[in-house]
C-alpha cells in the first residue's frame, strides 16, 4: 500500500519571550522542528539555518537507502554554517539549535535528532516518545541519580549536552528508520510544549482531534494556558493512504524561518495571554525608535533573505523534478552517429542538463531512408511510446521510404541511393 502525509505546523512566541527562536517545517516528504538558542541575536537565526538546509530534501525522488545520508549531509552543512557564523560575528557567539527531522520515501521514514526537541508517535491509541533528550537531566535520569518526576523541575533541565553549532567537527545524531504505517500520527515539538503540557494530555489531544491542524492549534493553546514561558512549536503529520484526497499539499514553514506572523491563529483566550499580546503590539514611543541606514542590511536580514531564497529554490526544484519525471514518459526518434536512434525524454536542455537520453539504435542508417524521412528526423519525431517507434519504422518500410538492401527479394538492382516506390501501398505492381 502506498502512503502520503497529511500535515500541519504551528508556532507561537509564548507569553514571556520577546522573539520566536523556534522554526518548524511540514511538507509532503519532510518534517522538521528546530529550537534555537543564543539570545535574541542568535537563536532565531540558528533554527532558520537548520530549516533552510533541510527544506530542499522535501521531494519524492530519494531512494529509501539514501534517506539517512541525505539528512546527515544537510544537518552537517547547517552545523558548519552555524560554527562559522559564531566564529566570525561576535554578536552571534554561542548560537545553536536543536533539531529533529523526518524524511520519507515511499513507505520508509528516516529520522535524525539532536537536542531536547521531541518526536512522539501515536499508534493504535498508544503514545511513544521516540526521541531521547540530549540534556543534563536526562543523563541524571539514565544514571539513576534523579527520577523523571524530579527531572521535570530540576534547576538545570535546560542544559543541553548536544546541539548544532556549539563546536567544530561532525555532529553526533540519534538516527533511526521506520516503516510508515497508515493510521500513525507523528508529533514533533519544542520543549515549549513538552515542558509545560504532560505526556498524558498530549496523548489525549492526539487521539481526539480529527486533523493535524486541529491538533496543532489545541496543543499550542494548552501551552499558552499553562503560562507558555518559552516559544512553543508543533508539527503534526498523519500517515494516510495515497488514495485519500488531501485538501492542501503546500509545505508549511512556521516560527523564525517563516515570514508570516507566528501563532496568528491562536486567540487571546486568557488574561495573561491578552496582556502579553497587548504588550507586544504596543506602538513604539519616540525614545524606543531606532533609525537605521536603509542602505545597510543587518546580518539577520541578510540571513533571512538567503534562507527565503533557498526555500524558493527548493520549491522550484520540486516543480522541475515533476517536469523531469513527466519528460521521461516521452520518446522521440533522432539520429546519432548516422543511425536512427530512439531517445527517451523530450528534445530540450536546461543549461548543460539534457532532458533526454538515447535508448536504442534501430538498426537503420540515416542514409537508408528517403529525403522526406530524413527531413523529419532532422527535427526529431515525437512518439508516445517505445513501441510506436517500431510501428513507425515498419510503416516507412511498407511505404517504400526505406532503401531495400542488396539481396532483398524486392531489390531493384539499382544504385545504393534508390528507394522502393510508394505506389506499392496502392496496389502498384512490380
């Protein structure tokens, strides 16, 4: 059974933070959650860089055996960029980000993870935390020094042991590959959700809400009702049969990597939230205003612009991939090394990339066909299938448009440039 994903993503700045350092991505083949850190000047950039490097993987041309390698490569490239940014810009020193990403090909799903952002899997009403936090308190739990209940309130629960961008060298990821099972519901979330909403409540929402959109909305709303001391971001995806009709297939980018307001769909349902929203929307006083030279673009603006360009190119790549796959269902006849040759694709090129390749030489030389056929071959002859090529060549032979070879029962015995007469198709005699 072939499958597809029905997905949604939501992000909210929370009730305490002044900016959103989370980024989320949900697409037909890729799910990403990144929680940035490094202060107002770094965390949002860090999570956006991670999403920007992963987003181009959201396409259906990957082999299942390549999924983990592709994820590793994108994560390592993001890590290296963050290390370089931290080393060359003093104001970005210490920036980094968590990351959990799932890449799908067919019925296989590969996942990589670093940090304390989490992945949960709901299968048959049973919720499993698939990832293990790379945090100091998780280490204390695993070594038996504290209990999971004590970890939830430990003063060092925000200390992470592994993130992207914190040091030179390759990153160490947790990796896994699983079968995608129809009926599964996946949740990726930042600790802005898992730190304030219990696993039992998360499980209840995932079991009861009918759609990924509704799940995301309700989970973010619950985090806000619990005080939302941190940014909160959720990505939810349902594994469904490919025959199911989906209402939307466009990728969703939320949080710091998005140009749209984060959490715009969440209403101010509590006094604390309404107060926080009013504070964030307060008009700047004259003393608050900062005048910037419009000719100078900030580092953050440059990075965000670059990220948007990468996302745009990723979208164009998806469209180009679909066009290329369609082109490979087409065929045409042309000439290669003086021989009539069947090609697969269309007779077009994009830069140095040809949208065609030779499939089979048909055992017929260009000099052996009549000038009228040569003229058609010069401009190539489009065909709906490979079989149609054989049928077309047979029709040329029947019509006398192919030179009869010496020794043939129908040879005229004339020079090598002679062709049999087309009148034979109408009963003309020898």
